[in-house]
DNA sequence: GAACGTCGTCGAACCGGTTCGAAACGACGC
DNA sequence: GCGTCGTTTCGAACCGGTTCGACGACGTTC
C-alpha cells in the first residue's frame, strides 16, 4: 500500500511538501502540486486513517450507541440509526456502531481509546447511566431522548407534552368525550422512559382541562400479549370513542384487533397514534398519527454534534436542548363519534 | 489523557517495558508488572486505538456494509446487522457501519484508508458491484447472500433451493394440489436478488416433479399496493388452497387481507412464509415459515471472517461457501385443504 | 575464575501521517 | 553589491503505541 513517502518520492519532493500539496495548508507551486497529484493517482494513494488520527487527533468517526433493550421495538430504533448514519456520512464522518447491551462499556471503550470524535446516544432514559461517562469524556455528545440532567450535552427529542395535548385536543374537537390512551409497558417507564410519562401526563391534564374522560393504561409490547390486552381494553371501556396509541407494538397489532371486533376507523372508533410515517408504511397502519420524526431527530443530533466537534460553536457556549414540535399526519382514521 | 509514556514514568520503567508488561509478550518481573498495572489504574490509562492500529496494522474493527435499497424491507435487514454487530463485539471487534447507498464508495474508503481489518457485505446481489473492489482489497471479506462468483470471499446464505422444495413438499404432503407463490418484486430480481429465482425455480421444479400446480408471481413490496396485489391474486386463483410467501411486505400485509376476505388459515387456506422468527413476532404473523435465520447467518459470517483476520486459516486455504438448511417453523397455519 | 546462558530491562527505530521553523532562492530597492 | 522580502521547499520533530537488538546482572558449569 502506498504511503505519502512513496508519493513524495515519485513526485520528487519531500514528504512534508507532498502533505502540504494535498492539504493546501501552505502555498505550493502549481508545478509541484500537479506532480504530487499525478503521483497520488498513479499509486492509488489513500491516507492511512490511523496515522492521520494519530497526527491530528481527529478520527472523522462518530460513535453511535443503540441499545436494543427488552420490549424496545427494533424497527422504530432502526430509523434513528439511519438518520444518524446518513447525516454523518453527508458531513464526512463514518459511524462506529455499538449495539452492546452494556452501553457504558461500549461508551468507555470508544471515548477512552479515542476511536471517535463525538458520540450519539439513542434511546436516552431519564436517569441514563451512560450520561456521567459521556460528560466526563473529552468528546462532545448528543442525545436523542430527554434525560433529567441535560448539562454538557446536546439534547433532541420530540415534544411529547405537546404531542399528548394535540392528540387529546384533536379528538375533543371532533366531539369525543371518552378516550383511552395505550402507553408503553410499565417497566419501560420504570427503566427511565420518561417520554411515556410526559405524553401521558400532558394528555391527562389536557383532558381534565377540557372536562373529558381519559383512561390511561400501560400496554404490553410483545405479541401476542398486546393483542389480548387491546381486546381487554376495548371490552373494559365500551363507551370510549377515541383511542390514543403511544406504543409501537400496540399500533402494529391494532388492525388485526379491530378486524376481529368488526370495527373500522373512524366509523366505529377514532384512532390516533404516535409513530413515524415510515413506520406507518412498513406496518401498513391506516391511522392518523403524531409524526415522531426519527430521521429528523437523528439528523439534528449529528448536525449539532459536528458543529461542536469542528469548533463552530465554542466549548463555553450553551448546549442545545431542542424539542421537535409534533405534527399530526391525517390518515383519515378520526372523525365524529358514532353516537353524535 | 494518559499515554504509555506517562504510565512508564509513574512506574519508573521505560516505555517498552511498560508495553511488554501489559502485553505479556516478553518476560517481566513480577515487581515491575505490578508497578505498571498500578500506574495504569492510577492514571486511568487506555491505549490510543489509532496509535495501536498504526503500530500493529490491526484496527480491531470490522466494516459492515448495509445498503437500504428501494423495496428492501428494512426491519428484515436490521436483524442481520444485529447478528453481525453482536458477534463482532463478542470476538473483540467493533463495527464501522455504512448505510450509504453507494456501497462501492464506502467500501473503498474503508479498505483503502485501513480503517478496518475485514468487511461484511449484507444483501449481496448475484452480480454485486462491490465484489470486485472487495476482492482487490487487502482485507478479507465475508458475504451474506450468494453472488455468481464466490472466489476470494467467505459466503453464507440460506439454502433457498431447499427452502422452495420444502415449502412445496410440505403442502403437497398435506394434500394440496394447487399453490400460489408470491415472490419479491420483479425489479428486486433484476437488481440481482438471485435468491428470489433460486427459491422460485426450485419450487416450480418440485411442483412439476410432484405433478401439482404452482403459480409463481412477483408481488410488490410496498403498501398499499401489496395488499391489493394479494387480493387480485386470490381472486385470480380461486382453486388454490396453499399460499407460499417469499416477500416480507406481502407476509406483513397478509393478515389484513385474509381478514378482509373472511378467510382463516389453515381452515380456508394453508399459508407458509419465508422469514425469521423475530420477524414473525414483530409483525405478529401467525403463519408457519421457513426460518431465514438472519442472526445466525450474520454470526457465521463474522466468525469465519475473524478466523481469516487472525490467521487461524491460511490465505491459501479455500474459502467457505456455506448454505444454511432451512427449517420449517410450524405455527399451525397449514393443514389439509378444505375440499378433502 | 573464565565462559556461557538466562532473565529482565532499555534505547532506538518504526508505523504513516502533520506541522513548525528554517533554509534556499529569486526579485526588488537602494 | 548588499540587505530585505516573499515564495517555495525541506528537515526534523511529534502523535502514541509496538518490537527488535543489545546489554547488564546473575547463576551455572567446567
């Protein structure tokens, strides 16, 4: 494999001159620059990434930590990963991926050994045990998900409070007076999935403010339990006319459940979920939903991370905490309640 | 950040001695070894990955190329990625992920700049344009998917011929005489997805040999087209009693279609698919299926790749081409045809 | 007591880049 | 003819590890 020494020899210059000719960091005569570039082409030279990283202490790699925890709906996670990965590439960075269950271990390895210039954490819990490590690390970090303590990192998340309010408001306006909200399983919440609380509490408050009833329940995240749970739920609340779903597995299982009960949306029941458009297409879900925008969040996280890495924003400048406003995508699954 | 020089100074030895004390590649007195280890702990020393890669020309990183092409069913791809990633970690390797549409570009970058010790290619087409680049690369490569030319790389794939035969045999034995096979969209085949052909041709041959009818059709891979296509298919072949599905999107859409037609499996129609158990759970598919074993294939690819990387198998020893035998997972969706 | 082997350690070189300071060179003004 | 300046190039040092050859100390052996 050709090194810059080979290039220099072929071009008849010193190694440093070859380096400058390629980087353009010093003035180089047109003649020499051409000779160096020709030599590069002739030898098929590509700089050695390790050597460059050593010399510049820049790896041009971003670490991506994605934990696939129990009851995490994998296809949903994938979309965040793709948003991160594709954006990183556009900005000239590669992705070092860890899917290790022990995220702390992976994080330490990546940061301590200087394999990456920055870190993106997916699926961040309220009291995420990876955060103290990330804060101590010399590399900047960006999160998708809202922890209790946002200091020292860039944070991006959907505005789940607004999402909860929007869902309730939307159905109330259509005339619904009794709603059911299906959240993620309780142990996802206990693990620190605070976004579940945020949406649920905002929805409850909004319902109270509007004087309507909202039954909030945790649904399982696995088949076939979730199907049974949905049946039980609809049995338990026969007067509910609106269904809110903040649980990917439940959303995916809903078409079958409604078919089994001979119900159609919106004629018999208005349904609104919270998942991405891509998710809706993959699972052919016909329900209106709050767009969770995973690709957009991943993209924003990487963008801001790279700005930090490249020093376009100073180390003392405040960190970003940004909430994406939820948009309701109308797929026609909501309407006036049947009784009206 | 502490370097090995710092460790050496604290321990009162030379850098080389510190290195040997840690690697164990030369005899070191118990006293010195302890002092070095203490210094490591005290300073929180972790070797710099770039420096080590430069010195040893080993990065302990494996490149993973996953292209998310049009009509590729993303959740299915994710399972291969996880198999690769998790196995790599178990063997001490990290994953450099590329999801770039232009796989050749990503491959060249990874290999030329020596960022990785080996490469795993997912979703390999019959005449995959990444293969010539991989063969020329100094790093070994492993594929998931069967190309026309297997030379110079390790190849792992499901035995799609046997899968096709098994599906037909299974339904024939139960008494079915007219079957329909839904394959991937035609342009996936044209792009080089030869596995579609392999399964289809073997199924057709097996049906012929058994004197039964098999209608093979290409199905779309997107919603809502695939649902309509399934309806059209069932309309067109009212006498078919068995349905074979080699198309993830069609499999995912089938429960709804059957509900809409008021059909249940196996009472009205026997159904057998080709997808992984994980996929079946994610989409709550109740159909018996040929297990496509993505995690196992990813695992095997990485295992063999690492054996090559670490020289446990010599450069002149022949490369592996291994087909995983398909297993039929019985989920009770097949039985004797209704007419019997 | 000289020759020899073993063990533990050190210094130096190397991996392949980048970058700083200085030197060589021609042009210019005086 | 000499000093000065700007442009272009070079040599050396450095990033942080690993590894080879050598060397000193010590214990055996004849």
